[in-house]
C-alpha cells in the first residue's frame, strides 16, 4: 500500500502572483480511504529560511474537523482562495529568504499526519547577487 | 549519512528531535509543577503570616495582664545572631490563669539588638506592685495572647517569590495547553487574531513592514522630514561608559589583591597571569570609551532631512545633510544601505548576524573645513533601486534600509551615523 500524499495545484499556470491578486487552487489527498481523515488544515503562509531562526506567519487559515461536524471526503478535491496581502514579498537574500506557500496538513487516524506544500512567489523582487568584495 | 556528534559546538537554532506532542506534554508538566509549588507556598505564607495578623487585629479580644519577666531571645545561624523581644505575662480568663512568653503574633527574629532592648524598656517588671498592661487574647484559644497589634509591611515582600512562580509558570502552562497538539500554522493563526488590538492600522495595511510614524513625526527645516538617528551618540557613550566602569570595577578588585601581594613581598603569580587578559580588555574598553568621547563631544551633530517618506522602489527624492562642529574633514560620504539582520539561538546564546546587500554612494565631498556656527550643508538626490526589497521586520529576521553618513576627520577617529528609512513595496495592482 502506498503512503498518503497531498498534492496542491494552483489555478492558472503561473507561480508568480502580485499583492492584491487572488490566489486560488485545489488540493487532493491520495491513498487515503474515506473516514481515515480526522481534520485538514489549509494555510496560505510565509516563512523565512537562512541564518536566522525561522519566522512564520499565516495569511489565511482554514480547518476542517470531523469532530466539529465537517464532512471530509478525501476522494474529492478541496478548494482554497484568498486575496494576497501587500507584504511581505518573496525574497531571496544573502542570509535570509522569505518564501510564500500553500500548506495542507491532513490529520489521519492513529495520530498520523501528512503534509503537502507548494511554494509560490509574491511579486518579483530580484534575488540578491553576491558581489565581489 | 550519519553525522558525527559535535562536542565543541552548541546546538544551532530552535530544533528538536522526538514527538512534538510529548515535548508539549513535558513542557506543560514542567510549568504545572512550578505552578503547584507556587500556589502551595503562597497558601502556606498566607495562612502563617497574613491570617494570624488579620485575626489579631480583628478577632482577638482586648484584656489586661501583668508583666512577670522580660528578656531578649536569640537565634544563632551562619548569617549571625538575630533577636526578638520576649515578655512573660500573666492574665486571667474566666477564672483561669495563663502565663506565657509573648510579644507580637509572629514572634520572628531580626537583626539589631538595641531596638529590641528599647521595646523591653517600655515594660516594667515589679513583683510587689505589678503594673497592668493591655493585651489581646485569642477567643478560640485563650492561651495565645499578644502585647502589640498592627501589620508588618515586610511580609508582603515575601509574596514576591511565590507570586512570580505563579505568574510565570501559570502563563507557561496556559500557553502550553493552548498550543497542545496544534500545528505550527494553527498556532500562528491563533497568534494572528490580535486579541488585544496591538496591530495598528499601518501594520494591517503592510504586514511586517515597520511603522513610519517615528520617522515622519519630526519636520525638517529645509526638507519635509528630519530623519531620526538610529542610536544617539550620547546613549552609545553612556553604554560604553557603563560597560567600562563595570568591567574595570570588577577587574580592579583582583588587581588590588595582586598588587597587594607584590607590596607585601608575597606575589601571587597565578593570579597575575590570570588577570592579564582581563586587564587588557579593560584597557581596550577605556580606549574605546575615549574614542567615543572624542567622536561625541568633538564632532558636532549630523542631521539628515528627506523630502518624502515612506519610499518606494524607483522613487527619487531629495536629501539634505548637515554636519556641525569645528572640523577639518578629509571626506564625508553619504550612503544608502540595505542590511539583512538574522537572529538565531545557539545553545543558550542568542546571536545576531548582519549583512549588507545593497550599498549606493549618494554623496561624497573631500578635503573641506567645517567652522563653528557654519555647518557643512549639502543637498543631493536619493534614488531607490527598481528591484529593491521593502523594509521587513519579524521576530528573528529583518531587512533594514538606512542612510549612512561616514566621516573621515583629520586627527580624529572616523565616525559613522545611521538614519533608518522605510521602503514600502511597489505595487502595480494597488496603485504604486
């Protein structure tokens, strides 16, 4: 039996979005049978990478929870849509990077979790180039 | 590939292995234990210190007694001898005679013998013609009586310790329970809810971009705004002075011991060798303080004014720079700098690393004189690059833009003064 997988797809073809633009798409849970999913969390968030400790902030967050009466059918794709904020923009610096992504976390029975994530770019700030000293 | 364990280096960052749920449970248990200890100690202190005093003042019954004897009670410990007044009284309740040593309800020892002696001198022991004094007895247990009532203020200080335990561990416990078994995203979403309305309007409009209010609240004389300096030279000087005094104050104690040994003809070579590096650091701090003192007092204030703020990529604005003092300048340089700042934990230490990612010279003047009352003045154009990243501030990572003025003064130490500016993102859809 294959392991559960989360796949995320954005509407349209591009991965570069502008502030104020709508980001929408869908996610799918594969290799998961009906009733095995206890909760699903969908987040549109940014996080930092690099030298410093990670900062993370959620722009939009949805949670579906069977214990709260939500119906979760893993055979059907789930949709998400949000208007992107003005900041912070995606950034690729020397000692820090800022990434935007859609992250889907599914809580399965017996305490298992499966996470899928798809990175997108908010605006197009050019990457910092290392110049010769 | 397995990595070898590094004995010589602290673990980098906020990383952990093992179950996060187990970690949260351990954290909650840790705080719960300290919360219970705090509550227990608070309850014990309350019942042993506050309640008896309150009962003496509100429930004890006034009566009369005679004094049979008096003495100073002593308690010996490593900290020395402590004292308390002890007065032997006799009183009758419902035909029954009670005799006991007493004074106040706490009967606690404290330092200072003379003030206890002064208390005793207020009471006269006269077996033939005993004098009557007021006393207060406990109606629930008449064998308990005191000669004075009132409240002692210092017992409230004792509560600082258990209350600190309760506040810190209670906060930690609530935090652990609220975040129990929740994903990082859900915790972040909970934090985002702004329960106390701490996020102001600019923060909601441009999340994680520092507020401009501090920069635009001072009007300029030539241009629209006067930029605030990043850190005042006077505060830097004060900080260096404090560091210098603290370090050299501690080191001087050891130096006195070492020099004393030499003067007595009994030099301590180990101590001498041990303190040499500390003395050198102290001398370095003194030199740095003198340098800062020269820069602060000898070089006059640097002022920077800007025609527009906040700034956006591709923006062009005017910049006005003045430098006061009585100086022979080799050069003055005005730069626009973008700096990344990353803070990370390494074991128990918190470190901050910065890296310049953009540096543009806006103005440079060489070989000129600044006269007292006639400051150097220059106006120039500041251009923000098209692909500039906006200013950014999070808990551990920052992107800071600033105007930097660097001065090279003949016969004086070089100086550098920074003036932060905020760059907001350009946005085609939102009108910039």
